[in-house]
């Protein structure tokens, strides 16, 4: 089941998008979705801010009263929401800005079935790949939780507990840093920083002489004896062919 958020200040356009989604579903018999309509970017942002709503797809108009779709997307990326974004607009003017928020597709109205279906195929593959990479962990309270590794900003070791700092929340798990690293080390975006931290390099904002600034504005001290190695690993990842071709240009 996929959650799809539709945002356009024109009710007729929302109806059109709904019809395209239904047509797309008929071509993908196993593809199930639940859509929710929003008439403004502000309404969408407020709904997502409630934290109980995390759509898999955002189908956004750009030109709306109040905040534009581009402004809404930038704000949601700052909140580390990794929903797949497809812009639906009447102009090519904002194509570069769409790329900067890692939009999967930029479609110009009037919408054609073939282009819309292609965008949905591409976004669905991205989501499926993310879901396949999710990890299962046992929380300190004894529950089981499924986490998308991309949502982890960094992890901090606190004796036999590890604290996972996610976008807007913390998750405390009972395991050693060695055990946690054994789970995360297969993923190229994670790197050790000293004995106490595991960092998601996608959420590193800057690397200074002895300090790392993370996307949640936390600053982490780099042990002097490991600083050179960490910086080497970070810049190697940052400029790697895979990362550069997939996400880097203009942001990520």
C-alpha cells in the first residue's frame, strides 16, 4: 500500500490527477494506493507536520496561492522527509529547482498518460528499493521497529544502548555499538566517527578541522587521531561516481 498526497489549488486538476492514478493502477494490478487531497501547500505541510502522515508520493503543483510547490518541497526536505516528489506544472521555469529537491520527475501540463505512468514507475522503484533496505531493530522498550536507514541522521553509543537520531525523534535500542555497526556497515552512507558515533554521510552538512555539523544542527567532535581518515572517507563518498550521478548536483 502506497500513500499518495495530491496538492493543487485547482479542484479540477485534483480530479484529473485522481483519474490518472486510477488509470495507472489498472495497468499495475498489484499496485495499491490511498490518496489524500490538499488544496494548498500550507494544508499539506500542516498535515505532514502532525508526524502521523508520511506519504510515499507527493504529486505537487508549483503555482499555487500562498506557498508554491517548490517552497513546500524545500521545507519538507529540510525536515528530512524522503517522499518521492513529482511536480506537475504549466511551466519549465522551475526545473532546476525541482532537481535541487531531488524530485523524481517534472511534468508539464497538460499531463499525458505515458509520461505520468513513467514517473510513477520510476518513483515506485525508488520506494521499493528503500523498503527492501529497511532494517528491523528491537527498541529499548522491547518492541520491534522497522527503520529506513536514510532516516537515520547519526547514532550515538551510550554504554550498552545506542541512540538513533532520526528526523524529529530519537530511538533508543539495547545493543552495543559493535552490533549496530555490524548492521549498518554494509550501507555505503554510514561511517564510524571515533568509538561513540556512526554517521549517515548524507546528513553531514560540513566537515571542519575538528568538528562535523549534522543536518539536525548537532555538532560532533572528531577525535584527532581519526580526523584524517574520516575526512578521506567522507570526501571519497561525496565525490564517488555513484553518489555524484544519483543525487549530488544542487543538493541531495
